[in-house]
C-alpha cells in the first residue's frame, strides 16, 4: 500500500527527467533553507521578548497580541500571492525580495520608538517571512526526486525549528544582556549574510530541468490557477490538516508560552525559556520520525495528523484543569514535549496537497495549504489576548479556545478525507495509464 501511494505522489509531482538530487542539490537547497532559518529566527524573536515589549511600549495583553496577529495576518494573506509569484518568477527572485523585507522589518523593530512603528515593522517582517517557506518547498521539488518530497519538507521544517531554537537560546540572552536595540539590530545582520549567499550561489533548478515557460495570461489565468488548486480535495484537506495541527505550538512559541509559564505557572524566565527550548527540540526529533514514517508508509499521513491533534488536546486539557495552583513540572514537560509534535504534523498537510496538483501549481497549492495554520494561529493569538484582558489573566479560560479551533478543523478533515483519498487513487490510475502509453 505504501509503495503505491508513494508512486502516486511521485508521478503527480514528477518533472521531465526527475531531478537526481545529489551533493549539488543539497548545497543549493541548503542556501534556501538558511534563508528560511533566519526568517524563523526573526519571526519568533518576539516570543522571547513579549514581556519586554509590553514594558517597552506600555501595552496590555490585547495590544501585545496585535504584534503577532498583524505579522501572521500579513503572512497568511500573502500565501496565495507568493505561491503564484513562485510559480511565475522562480524561487531566487522571490527569496531575494523576502530577505530584503524581513531584514528591514527586524531592523525597524530594533529602532522603533513607538508602538505604531513597531507594528509596521512586524508587518514588514511578516511580508518577507511569507515568501520563504513556499519558495523552499518549491526549491526542493526542483532539485530532488519526488519520492523524497516528504522527507525534504520535514527537513525544511526542522531547519525552521532550529531557527526557533536560536531565538529561545540566543536572542533571549542577548535581549537581557545587551538590550533591546542591540539585540534586534545585531540579529538583522544574519539577513545580510543569507542575502549574499542567495545572490551568489542559489539557482532555481539544475541544468536540463528547466520548467515549462510560465504563460502570462493576466488576472484570468491567476483566478483559474487558484480555482484549479482549490477544487482538488487534497489541497483543501492539506489546508485543514495544517490549520488543525500547527497553531497550538505556534501560539505557544510565538507569544503566549512565556507569559503562561511565568505568570500562570510561577516559573522563572530562565526555566520558562528551557521549556520553550524543549518544544523546539521535541519538534526537531519528531520531524525526523514523521518524515521517515510517511516516506515509507504514505497512508500514515492522516492517522499521524489526527493522533497528534488528539494527544495535544488531551494534554492541554489536563494542564488547564489541574486542581493545584500550578501544574507540576513533569506535566509541563509533557505538555512542551507534545507541543513539539504539532509542527511536524502540520507538514503533513503539504503531503496531501503535493500529489493532488501538477508541478505548475505546486506553489499555489502550497500557498493555500500554508494559510491554514497561520489563520488558526492568528485567530487564537487574538482570542487569547482578548480573553486574558476580559478575565483578569485567567489562562485556563483563555487557552480553552484551542479546543474550539481543533474541533472545527477535525470536522473538516473528516469531511474531506474520503474525497481526497478517492481523487488520489484516480490520479494514480491515470498516471499508470499514461506511463503504459508512452512510446519507448
């Protein structure tokens, strides 16, 4: 069963003369991944600076959440346009624009004198960040054989988590060591470094594997491209898998994890930072495991996704209803370990969208899928901030919004799973028929 499913994925994604991979592919793809790595450092740097930002700009919980909400709103809103840009302009040009924007945003955040200018800087950062991940996914499909798609995607996510690790270990210490401006301005130099590497060494595709010329047909073509991707049940299923799995960890790491652990659980900032680091380390380990499982057993995608959602919901419920004043440390460790599985589970969404779309729609389909988790994260960030202000910082009530979004997502996954599976089988049969009729 797994071999046939893998063949479906490969055949639906294959380019003429499937790219061979190899060391050069790994080197070029590594440059793209390094751009995503830096983007995640910048994206998550606010997560370790949330309390400092509240003091610096004199804002409450709702206003603080607006930083991340605006950043994610821009990110989510850019996904489909970025997917179209990647399909039309290629990876290198889109990544170059992205690096310039997110570096300018991080630098602007360092020197922002007011809440308004800081908001504008995070929006700029979110715009640049939005251009990275889809570009890296597309780079992987251009340089590696399709059968390696699930593992390549998980490794890209792993690099993102490494960027998150830098935020929790390095940015947090710089922030309290050399101050706000120096920490954020100094980190912006990483953007300059990856920009130079990108301009000098990155190529969109290996020689002899040029994509078909992009048909410039204006707005009508764009609408058809989006509509064709959306009509595929696999694309929609991928979106809802991403929606349901990613946001609990994203919300925790991006903003509310540190305040929850410090204010609600009575931990020191140092201990809270260690637990955030545990989320990242767990994510990296689980990402490797999920990638290997899906590469060998394609039918494991949905059980892994639903299992992750179930375990995450159960663990959060136990933490939030724990009868003591604070949850015990062992339970918080379990929570952070479980949250580490959310990122790898969200990557499974792309493994539903990828085989559902031909190569010329991969960027668009990935953009649609990637919107899911960030829309859920944005909604949860806002709801938690509002509920904290309304309930005098009652985190148990505020974090209960997680269960609402998980229920919505699960209902959509269960609704779409049969149609997506049927459509994937049809594409597999069609690809086999085409292969049989190809003249020798």
